[in-house]
C-alpha cells in the first residue's frame, strides 16, 4: 500500500518519547561535537536507555545479531580484565576500560536491541538521519566558503573531552577544511563532526543507504547531497571504493539476478585481464597500488602501524593483550598499537578468540539482513549493502573508534529488524 507524501511527512513528526529523545540527540550533533562529549554522551544515553528498558521489560526477546555482539563485548571485557591484571587495577585505568567497553561492541549491542524495548520505528529514525545529512550539507557549504576566503583549519581540544580518562576517549575538534595531498595535488579535506576524515567517509556511506528510502523527495535530495559532499570531502579512498560496492550489492538483492550479475562481472574482469595481459591477482594488486599511491605517505605509515600491531599480537596470540600496551612513532608523536584496522586491533587486544567472535557477530548480522532482503524488505537490502561496505572499511579503521559516531546507524539496523519482526506477526 502506497502512503501519500503528505501523510508520510506528517507521520515523520509524530514521535514517541524515545524517538524524540534520540532525534534531538542526533540533531544536536554539532553541539556535542564542539563540546567534545559525543564519544561519551552517545554511549551513556544509549546504554542507559537499554539498561532501563531491560529492567522494565525483562521478558523481551532480542534478535540473534544483538546476542552475537553482546558475546563479542563480553570477550572484550574478559580480555581487558586479564590485561588490567598484568599492569595493576589502577582506578583511572579501570574507568578508562569501562568507558571503552560501553562505547565499543556493547554500544552496538545496545543499539540493536533498543527498538525491542522502546517504541522506535525505522521511518522516524530515518527522518532524524535525514536531518543529520542536511546538517552535513550546511556545515560543508559554510566550511568551503570559509576555506575559499582564506580561513585555515583550526584545531582545539575541548575542556570536557580532556576530563575523560583514557587516550582512546579524547576528541580533538577540527574546524574548517585543511589541505592534504591526493595524487600529489593539494585538496581541501574535512573530518566534519568526527575525529578523523575516514570515519566521516563511512558515516556518509551509511547515511546514503538510510536516506535513499526517505519518502519526501526534497528532503531526500538535500540529504543525499549532504552525504555525497561529506563523502567527497572526506577523501577516504576506501569509502569511495565502497560506494559502487553498495549499489552493486543492493541491485543484486533487489533485482533477483545476483548470479547472472556475478557471471557478467566475472566475464568482464577476465576480459580486462586479457586485454592488459594481467592475471586477476595482478589486476587487484595494480588497483590497490593506485589507491595507495593517492596518499602514499599515509598508506605507508598506516601499514607500518598495522605491521607493528601484528608483531605484538604474535607474543600473545590466543587472548591478546587485553589493553593497549605499546605505541609506534607517528611523525612527531606516538600512536597506539591497534590503530587503523579493526581486524589487527582485535587480534592484538583480544587474540584469536576475539577475532572468532567478531567474525561470528559480523556474519550473523549480515546473514539476518540478507535473509530479510531476499524476502523483499527494501530497508534490509540497503542494510546488507551498508554492512558489506562497513566490513570493508573496518580493514582501515577500528570499529570501536567508529561506533560512538555510528550509533544512529546501528540503531537504524535495530529498527529494521524490529519492523520486520512486527510485519511477520
């Protein structure tokens, strides 16, 4: 049944109290960003709402993806306890690990199960994300204008962010656009409301997937424009490559011709390899080489950190180190081991045990949304496509870094699961 545009727009503002809370929380993102509290505020509010809901509705059934991420969070807590035991349970270190726990995999679990506990619906969460995307558009236009008139990027550490224990929770604010090299040419780049431009690129990708189903055409156009500009000015190579991946996965799920598409793509790839006289693996290496050359110095430094992380993991392969206990020199300062890759970070911190649980959580989540997509659920198709992109991007950015600013995405995933469950009743 097709809902009229007028009715859809009106329903977008008929919010329950929990929906109103999370909408306001999301739309005030620039405020939390300037204050430097978003990496703590979002997890505290979301986890608090989840805990209160569990107390109020103890018999609610949670979806399997939620349980899988809870298991990963418990593995994180277990290995962190062992790691703290080796260095001593100092109050500030313990508090830092507690905060790291609630803003990591436990935050993902909380977001996925929140719609089971409170009245949170996909259409309203999507409308809030549309508002965030429009904020992207406004902020980028202002930043670009300021850049063109000569305003240079400004860095500062908000006082409130300095009050939180643990380096992983600090948040330096980058205001404006700064010039960074891309294929040897200087281009304006921004992190917007995130701590790092690649995280902005991932946020832009998931916002595009969420907003494509917005019913209001004008709002959808503004939201997609804002998200596209965020993706562009993030200059995140991995995110750029993931954009066609998203639309390919979505098209395959919605067209019902995934096998035929894969055969055509395989044939096209073989033809290209034949024309340039390269084996398939050589073609992939060539493409990755071009991507790495776009910002060669950054790629080299990142690879060095990941290599040192894996070397440290080899000293404790099964359970990992639990907490970060090493660093690598990065230009003029030290950067912690476990940076720049979810998979190497999990191996370093939680060992082979943690990686197994992480892959299981990722696989279970992807499987559930793929199954819903094959049943004709459009939101689930976009969710599947965005998850594929997220898992690819996890190879270059730790998921625990991204989770606090991607909380709205995981909350949207939870509403898609919950809405599908209600439709099946």
